[in-house]
C-alpha cells in the first residue's frame, strides 16, 4: 500500500528552527518532494531528494533516509511568511504517481 | 517565463451539472497532472496526461475525465456533479516524465457544487 504521514499542525516562534517530519510507505520509491502551500494558493516546489542525505537550500534543508522511509524539512531563522502548509510527496516507482501527504500546517508567532 | 495557468478561478455549479476546467502548462512542458484538494484533505491524484495521451488515473469514478490538446493544454471534465466534488482542483506540469522531474502547480480552480 501507499501511505504518507506528517504531523497535522506545528507552531514555532519567529527566528527559531523547526523540523517537519514525514514518513512514508510505498511499493516503490523514486524520489521525495517538499512543497509549500500558503492558504488559498498553489503549492510551490521547495526541495527534491532521491539519495540519502541532506540537501540544503538557503534557510530550508531536506533530509532523506530511504532505509527508514523517513524525511524531514528543516526551516531555520523562521519568518512570519513561513506560516503555511508543508506538503511531503513521494513518487511511486511502479506507477510514477506523486503521492501527497495531508500536509503540516505551520504557524509562526512573533 | 509564464507559469501554469488555470481557468476559471472560481466555478459554481449545481448538483447534476457538468464542469469544465482548463489548464495551460509551462511552455515546453509536455506532462500535465490534475489533482483534487478537498477541504482538510491532501492532494488526491486525478489524471496524468503526456504527449496527448492519458498515462495514469487516480481512484476516481469515470465521470472525471479529461484530455490533452496538441499544444499540451488540458481540460478536466466532471460530469453529474455531486456535492462532494466541491474542492480546489490543481493542475501541474512537468518538463518530462522521469523520477527527477518537478511538478509546478497552477493557482487552481475552486469548484463549488450547490
């Protein structure tokens, strides 16, 4: 079966660091994506991981462990504009479909 | 470079009617994907078109259908609308079909079924 799990909601303070976890179970794995979605807007691409390890892109980093079926998105120096939903998505190797989690709604407080 | 565009922005229909949603991919992208995002739920994969052909579809009834035109734009048709079809419908496009290709999303069409 296919299953993507993320926490539903998280809160953090401006300037802090937050880690959003994602665990997945798919019949075949061909990459993991993180998207940011502000309320009422389209998801925007943040990162892509296909090999184990950490990918850093400015204030955002994404980590993948394929053996554990686990990824996290790390947001540093949080800003108010980072308040959004963060979607974890896994590409299934067998079907080529992108399977999305329900998203983690992050609220950043001053 | 223009992004993915969708029309209309909002659509209000009544139960039993038919809805047509349109999507234009990023120039040069040949793959188009449709997703449904109902309130409180994650993105649910609907349909995937590439080079004019349907490549895959999600677990949706046949009244959800679509097509891709020679210019790679796409239409999603929903027949016999039901109340639970009310959702944000997102279109995404990608450059090519491979594990590494990134899907870029349009702003969506919010469909309300009354």
